[in-house]
């Protein structure tokens, strides 16, 4: 399956179970893979036959910076749902969300989730 990749998207958002996460916010790093057939756009060089990653970026930015979730799982599911809703050419989506500044004592790179969904909403793992 072909894919469009959006990697290392960085946003400041107010998501988390702890009250301080919702009050102070934190950085989120997001990777997205969009699974769709890219053959027609590759042969035609026509943007109308693919999905604009700039438009997907705007959708993700609006969700991460404009909404608030307790769980990054809910944030990831919402992203998938809205991307499928707005971009009919996409057959599957993988979303990875990293919280590199989670308020947890200790040394770590990040805490996060990764989900893979088909258009029917089912997990593809």
C-alpha cells in the first residue's frame, strides 16, 4: 500500500489526565501515515488525484491545539475520525503521538500511543 508521511509534527496542546497538564499544557510530537493509492497522482502529476498533506496538517493542528482530551488515545482516535471524514481517498491511517514532557519523574524519551485504523474504524494491527 502506498502512503503519504507526515513526520515530527510538533504542537502545544492541553491534553492529559492530570489537572496541571490541562492547565499548563505541553508539547506533542505526531507522526502520521496516510495509506491510499498514489498511482493516479504519480502518473498524472495532478494534486486532485491525491491528498494534500498541507490540508491534513491543518486538520491535525486544529484538533491538537483547539480541543482537549484526557487520553492521548482519544486524541489519536479523533484525528483518525476527522481525517477520514475530510479526505475520502484515504483507506488507512497510522497515528503516533509522543508526549516528551509528560509530568512523570524519571528519564525517558517520551510516552505515547500508536494506532492504525482502516476506514471502517477497525484496528489494522
